[in-house]
């Protein structure tokens, strides 16, 4: 009986049991205009192997209910080459997002295993800005917040040098990159205040009181949650989708809500 319940739970319950994780980020020198700036992050949708319209509609509903300033998507839209059905599912979902500023995305390794040209076409049609080794600057009056994005590191597509060349000011900068362990490269530059990633799925199956047993390359050191690496905060989202086998245990699908604040005076 327990085995049957566990099987049903891992297939039919936990994968649909979204956890909204609120993360307060205190950043030195955050411009006052960006106090309480809200970023909602999702990652690893894997639409073709773990999604249906009901599940995607729920994700979109949760995101829009947070009233985010920006939506950040950190890669792995698909697992394999998408078909007509999964392409339409993703396009329709992305077009329903309603951030105040912008929806921003980077690609992940599975996006290159599938077909990045198809994904880029979907993003363009859905008014989603892909940061392909680029920087997007949000301005409020004379104050700025920089959102940087790296193409996939595991696939050898990331060009940190191109991003750093665009960071000519000391404005607060947030980095989107699919693989969380890239933090060991980005943090020492001293250019990034927060890095947000996905990739690891939090292990997807995680037994209590220990690290996940199965983790992907460049997702093993910082597999889930918050880490402090020098002066940079690294946050790894558990993702909303799955790769086969399509089960989750003790690793609920996650929608992360970041709220930025100024450093508190001591």
C-alpha cells in the first residue's frame, strides 16, 4: 500500500504541487528607485516531457498573481526537439505573462540538445528578451538596475568577457545563467550582486537529510536554494518541469519571488 501511495505521490501529486519561495535580497548600494523591486523566476520547464496545458496555465497564473517587475526564465524550455503541440503550449504560456517591465530568458543545455533556433523563434514571438551574453538595463529616472544573461555554459556558449565589457558602471547587476556552479567563475569578478540559476531540479528526487543523489554537471556544488559566495548571492531554483523519469520526491517544483532591498544600516 505504501509503495502504491509513494508512486502516485511522485507522479501525480508532487509534480503539480508548486512551492512559491519568497527570497529577500539585501544588496549594498541598491538605488532607492528599485527598493522592493520584484523578480519572479522559473526554470527548467521541459515542456515536451513534463507539461500539459493545465500545468502551464497554473504556472502562469501564479507568476502573474505576484505582480512581478520582471519575469526571469533560466533555461531548459524543452528536453528534446519540440513538436507542434509542445511548441504551441510554450508560446501560448509565455504570451500570457504580464510583468511590469519585461520577461527575460537565457537558454540551458537541453535547449541545445533540442533546437535553439525554434526556441529563439518562440521567445521572439512571445515578446521574451533572450539575453545571449548580453546586458539589459532598467532605468528609473537617473537610476539603473542591470540584468545580465549568459548563454549556456555546459554547451560552451557562454561569453563572460562580452558581458563584463558591457558592465561599465557600478550599478547593481543580476546575472542569469542556467548552471549554478558557474558562480565560482562569476563571483570572483566582483561585478555581480545576485546570480540566479536552475539546471539541477533540486535533484528531482531527494531523500531527507542529505544532498540529492543524482545531479547534473555544473549543478552539483550549489544544487538548490541560497548560497553566499564572496560578495555575491547565488540562488538555484528547483525548476517547474522534469526530465524522464517524470517524478519528483521531496523536491517540489519551485516558483521563486525575489524582493530587492537596500542594505540595512547597522
